[in-house]
């Protein structure tokens, strides 16, 4: 990153002060954390189903190509 983009006067970031940020307050509520956990589990199940489907498709395609090759070479 060049220093030209870092020294742009139109970009002003507020300086965080320790008094303005409450360090005892959690970022997410317990309900949001449960929702994240639920969404993460659902995404994992869907990814597992996709990978399983692709693996089965690969086995079927590989079997068809092997049979086709054996029939073609066998003649």
C-alpha cells in the first residue's frame, strides 16, 4: 500500500478512547451466538451433503468410463 492513500485528508478515522468503549459488554448476545451456532451447523450439514453427492457422482462417472474403456479396448 502506498503512503499516498494513507495520507488522504478526506479520510479521517476517529481516535478510539478507552472511556468510550465498554470492555465488559460482549460483542454478541447469547441469542445471537446460539443463532450463529445453528447456522454454522446447518452450513456444515449442507456442505457434507454436497461433498457426498459429488463423491457418488465421481464414482458413477468413473465406473462408466472404466466400462466404456474395457468394452472399447476389448474389441
